[in-house]
């Protein structure tokens, strides 16, 4: 530590590398913080956590008891414990719950900050509503009625020319809600109703949920939206164009080879069948069926998969919509979590098949990094987190949160503290702190271990060896 | 280091491999001392303990938990290690995860659960500030799962609070009492003083009268007498003198005595008690200003002393005797008791009146003495220890006769009576029935309703009282050796058969020569020498005669013996067969019994704790719920139905 500082002083170390080194050191030493408690006002499981993107100071949490709360994570509300209050308690600044006159009726599944400032935040709930709140007056300023339960809402952190809330719901169509107009701007259809168990071949993962579990905006392009559905597909949408332009296929993994330039625009059928043919060895049975469907070009659709398009099946689709027919899957079972790395190059996805996959956003290839997961929660969407330098990924694995090295998939740290399943985590790269929320109603803070000098002032009533004999 | 590591692991494993409800303190001590001296040991211990917690046996987990608690309270490093996996530890010890219930045996599991919750609370109160994990676990169990925590600390605080309140209340009461005392102090003092004064006056009046009764020269005479008599007699005389000094109640001073008695009663029952009470109040009360209290205390103590001295005076003067009638009764009682003791010795006395008369002469000498103290001749009579009263001579002779007769009756009865060793059954000797619930314990309201008239039937009592007596050989007197010693005298050593110095004990005459019985041995023949020929001749004749006799007898016996031999042979054979059978059976049964014993005595193991006890219900279930029985039942039932059906619809089957 001191050597690095002296290196910085003499100019041997460059400021940015010094900065990064300290940051990664701190990140590597994360542990359950004893000095920072977030007092959760929630009486249900925590479903989503987000620290605001502008100040990095206010933590927004959404819980199953139809409440959302905001905490100041920089300044504690009160202190507790002997010897001058070593435990800083962070109580919520305010919370909105069922008793609020315009509050949600059922569980709030997602709460996000308006990316530009902390004056607004957006909540999505199982009561089919997406509400936009004014933070200062804690009043609802806008209401979007969705056709089904809302699983996840997302706003683009890089958007400059639109204010769209992407909403993944129990419905298969992804809707974009425009705050400026108060209406649905887009309806993106492409995800299908979860196919039957038999259709999955040897896969017997039964997901009761349906629709789109998770949505995520690209961090590099304000027009690109990524959605993960219960059908196991991850679709990339360019919201300026019709249809999705990319469907991730778990079996397409040859990074070096770029797809031919022409196929998508000219020969859709060709491209889709070609894409599918690559990975036939992995799951031949399902592939065969899909191929047959794809070859039939919509004529022989499986009865379970309702086509979102209302027209007759034989009608020729708009060229942009042809990717609808692409049945490639990114996961067996539902896609429960998505996270685009901060540079927008890679996408991390988690599925109910207890796999985490890393995708190359540009080509849509599976990078085949093997993450040493044990088990993931399957019934609920989970919220992943990455460090801003894209080195560590934090993944809720049942009652623990695990930190993986993104590029090797090695499990570097395991954070055990929750007594029930963890649903969400958020890494604040400013303070190098990790916040996790779980079904046990707790929001835990994981912070870098303090310096030794801090450890000393625990007071005379400290925690010491006490051998009687 | 490596082998040391093995040590702590082995220690822990040994400590937890037991069926006891506690960890062996020696093991615990050893573990602590090993672990204290090295961190690596501690890490290993923590690892081992966590492994043991995963064992599928509640007993192992329970003991492990106890060890964990011991180390947890002591070592910081251990805390930091354990706290990392606290959720696991809790789920293994409390069993709050539904898919990981606590393993068998259930009883131990319940105990462990309770203990674990208790420990968690303890840990939280002492280390919760330093470990977020402990706080989290505690909060989760308490507020999410809503487990019942024993709340030891809160309870302790509450008890403390209650005690403090009680103390406050008593203090207040004392203070109030003190205040009232302060107000009434002078009046109380006056009252007491007046009573004491009255008593003193009364005593004086009585004393004056009494002195006039007592003649002066009597004392001088006494001293003369004392000069030449034994000390016992002197004592008796002194007593009698003292007795004589006492003023006795008579018709003229009856009024004074009555007053005195009343006042005495007042003094003892009221004033003494109240003064004592006030003193205790003063001692206990806490005041800011102690001066008034101290002065009051002093005065009260003085008052008490005065009261006591007055009481003593009253007692001494004898006029404060509680009641003359009571005194009489006491004497009566004494007398009766003594009479009873005598009568038991005699057995059934046919003339109780006479006996009583006799006994009164003996036992109430004190009374006689006191009566006699006033007359001189009576005194002289008592001074002579051997002297007998003329009037009483007859009765005393009767008494001696009776006393002489008594032992003979008694011994006669005793000789007849069976002797029984003393034991508790003698309590109910001779009673037919015994009350079951009258054993001195207050059973009512303790074990529910109790029938006080419950009776143990006589048969049962007889059965319970059946006592066996063990035959004891009467020790016959051991004869001394009596062999002549070199320095003269006889050996007095008494041994049962062989004297260590003089060989086998044989009967000897007064000089110590052995008395020979039967034929003389060669030794004697050498000794006798001169009579040898005669002796030999005699012997020869005797031998011949003997031989003749023998031969004739032999002939007679031959037949008998042959017969007997045959019988003996048969008997022998029978016995052998029986013996074999008996041996075989006993040996087998003995082995079996031994086996059973061994299994029963074998130390209870962990596996045996897991084994389920087969209850009556299980056995019944096994019998009733097997396929054959259930099928038979079904068949039987359906058969009945079938017949019904057939009867109802005869044309349809």
C-alpha cells in the first residue's frame, strides 16, 4: 500500500493505474460490513436494489410487501454500539408502501432511478402497474397500466434522445413506456410462450413463470435493448427498427468466425437455418424439431407457440420481423438475469438451468466461459452486478452471493450472510461496496475491510480472547 | 505441528463420542489447553467441529455445539472463523431449514435446539456489536422465524428490578414505623416503666410477708449440719432451703399474687415483644440523621435489659409461676411416666394401685423432701441414707419383692419370645391395616387429589413384611491352647484349630499335658517303658478278640454290603445322569444370562441412541396391518355384503 503511494508520489505509477489498483484491492477484500447497517423497513423479500447513477449516494430498494424505500448510504442516520457508536445505522429516508394513496397493491418487483438525476424513480409491480414517482414529493407522477405482472423495468443509462422505460412482464411482448408522452412507444414481440416440457427434449426444467423476466439496455448504444424471456431466448433489439436483430444461441460459440455479411438482409431463411445448424451436436433432438419448424417458415408452427402476429400464418412477414422465427435459445429454461458490462461489449446472462453465460455482444457468440456455479434461484428474476472494470461479476446463488472472475469463471469470493435466497445485488463502484437483498428482508452491505487503525478504536469493551484457564 | 493437529482432532472426536449430556470436563480442558497455544490448532478445531456438526446424529451435534460454545466465548480467532459459517451452524443446530431437519434422536435434538438458541442469545449479547453475522442470525431467528428466545438477560434485569422495588417498599415501611415510633416513644416508655414499677412494688409486698415467715436461726442450724455430710446431701439441702425461701401463695396474699401474675403476663407477652420489634426496626431503618435513632436504640436496649431483669426477679421469687394448678399437673405427669417405665418392665401388673403407691415412695422423694424441709425430724431422717421410715418399711419391702419377681417373669417371657432384628416394619407391629397416605409427607395438592383413607391391605403388608433370617452359627467359646510354656504357665493363645507355636489344639489337663483319647500311640509306649510287656500282651489279646469279632461281623455284613453296593451303583448312575442334565441346562442358561447381561451392561453407544424403541403400538400394528390380516378382514366384510346383495336381488347373480 505504502509502496504504491510512494510510487504514485514519485510518478512511477500512473494515476489511473494507481486508482484502479487500489480499487481492485478494495474490491478483492470485500466482506460483510460490521460498521454499516441498512435498517430495512421492508416486511417482504427485497427484489431489486439500485444506487443512483448520478451521485452514487441513494440506494433504492423494492420489496415484496409493495414497498419501495430510499436510503442514504453516505450518511448514517444514527449510531449504535459501545465505544462511540461503531455501528452506523442507515434508516430509510422515505418509503412508499401500500398505505400510500397511490402506492402499489402487490409486490414491487423492480425499482430504478431515473438515470439523469434522482428526482424521479420508477417502480414496476405485480399489480400490473409501472409508476413513475417524484422523489421529493413522493407522489406518483405517471402511471402505466401493463397487461400483466411486471417483472423488470429498465432505463438506458446512456440515453440522450429518449426517455423510455423498457418493461419485461408476464406477457411475452416487451413494452417501451415513454415518460415524456405517457404512452407505450413500442411493443416488441418476438419472445414466445414457454414451450412445453416435451418440446424441450431431455430438459425437464419446468418454469411456471411466463413472459419476459429481464430487460437490459446496452451501455454503449442507447438504441439497443436486450431482453431475456422465459422461453430461454435472449434477444437484441434495435428500437429504431422492427423486430430483433440478434437472437443469442448457446451453441454458437466460434468466436473467430464472423457470420457472412449478406445473409440476414437477403436470405433470412438461409441465415436462420444456418445459425441453427451450427450447434446440432449439442441438443440434436430439440434442434431437429426447431429446424423443421424453421424450415417450414412458420407454416408448421408448434401448437403451443402462439404467434404474436395476428395475421394468417402463411402471410409473408415483414423482412425485419423474420427473426421472430429464430428459435435459438441462450439457456435451457428461462433467462432470469441479464447484465451488460460497463463497456457494453459483453453480456452476462443467468438462467434457470443454473448456468451463467458470457456473450460477445458484437457477434452474439457464446464465449463458453465456465462459471463455477452451484445453483441459482429459478423462480424469480435475479439481479446481477459487475465491477466497472469488468473483472468481477456478482451473482446471487441461493443464500450466498458469489463473485466470479468474468474472464475465467473462477469463483473468487463467496459472500455468506443471508439466511434465505438472495434476489439482487448492486455493486457501487464509487465506494467499492456491494449491496445485497434477499428473501430474509435484509439489505446487507459488503464493504472492503477497514484499515488496522480503524480496527484499534473498538474501545476497551472490545472483542478479545478470554481464556479463563 | 502435523501430529499436534491430529491431537486436537482426536480429542474432539473422543469428546463427542459419548452418550452423556455433558462434555467430559477433562476432554474440554485438554481441548482448550491445546487450542489456546496455537492458531493452527484452533483453525483445525473449528474445521473439525464444523464437520462434526454435519454428522447425522443429534448427540454428536449437541456435544459439538457445547464445545463450540466453550471456544466461542474464549477465542477471538475462533469467533471469526465460526461466524463466517454461522448460518450453517445455526441451521445444523437449530434446524430451521425445513429441508434439513435435525436428525434423531428426537429428545437430544430438542435439547440441542434449545441450547443453540440460548447460545445465540448469549453470543449476541456479548459479541453482537462486533459481528454483524451474529446480529443477523439473531434477528433472523427472532424476527423472521419468530423463535422463542429464553430472554435470559431481560429476565435477569426484570428480577433485579423487582428486587429493588421490594427493597424500596420495605424501606418505606420501616421508615413509617420509625416515624410512628418516634411519635409514640415517650408514651410507650411510660407504659413500660409503670408496669415494671408495679411489678417491683408487688414483689416487695410479697417479699416482706415472706421474710416474716422465715425464721432466722434455721440457717445457722443448717450450716452445722452441712459440716459433716456428703456433698450430695448438701446439694439437696441447699435446694430445699431455696425452695423454702420461696413465698407460697396463701389466702391473704392471693390478691397480690394475682396482680403480679397479670403484670408478668403483660410484661412477657406484650412489652418484651414490642420492645424487641422496635429494636429490630431501628436497626434496619436507614436514615439520613442517625443521632436520634442511636439515642432511641440505646434507650430501648436499656428498657429491654430492665424488663429482662424484672422478669428474672419474678421468676426467682417464684411468685410469677404461671399457675399453681399447672405445676401440679406437671408433677403428676412426671410421676405417671416413671410408673409406666416400671410397669413395662414388670409386664402386666395385676395391682397397679399398689405399685403406684410403691413407686410414689421412690420417685417423689423431691416432694417429700420439700415437705419435710420444714420439720427438723424429717431432715434427720433424710440425713441418714440407710434409714428407713417406719411407716414405709412395709411398702418398700413389697417393692423389693416385686422388683425381684419382675425379672423372673420378664426372663421367662423373653426366653419364649422370638427375637427379631430391629427394622422399620416394627412401626406397624400388630396392626392389620396400614394407611397408605399417612407417611408424613404432605401429598395433597402436590400430586393431585389424594385419598387419605387409602389402606394397604393386610395381605400386602404381610408380603412386604416377610423377613428372612439368616442362620448364624453360634460362636462357641474358643479354647486356649494351654500348652506348657518353657518359662512356666500355660499358653493362653486362643485359636480355633491350630496354635502357631504348639501345633493343633488338643484337650489338655491342668499341667498342660494332652489328654489322649483312644489307643495310646508309640510315644506313650516309649515313655512308659516298664509296663511295655504287659501292655503288649494286653494289646495282642485285644487285637485277637477284635479280629474275631470283626470276622463274625463281616460274615454277617457281607450280604448287606453286596446289596448296598448294588443300590449304590444304581444311585450313582442316577445321580450322574441328573448331574449331567443339570449341568447342561445350567451352563446354557448361564451363558444366555451372561450374554443378556453383557448387552445390557454394555456402554450405551451413539448407534443405540438412534435405534427406535419398539412400542406396544408397533407390535400391534405389525400384527394388525400386515397384508394377510387386512385381506382377510376385507374378504370377511365383502362376504357379508355379498350375501346381503344376493338376498336382496336373488335373480341378479
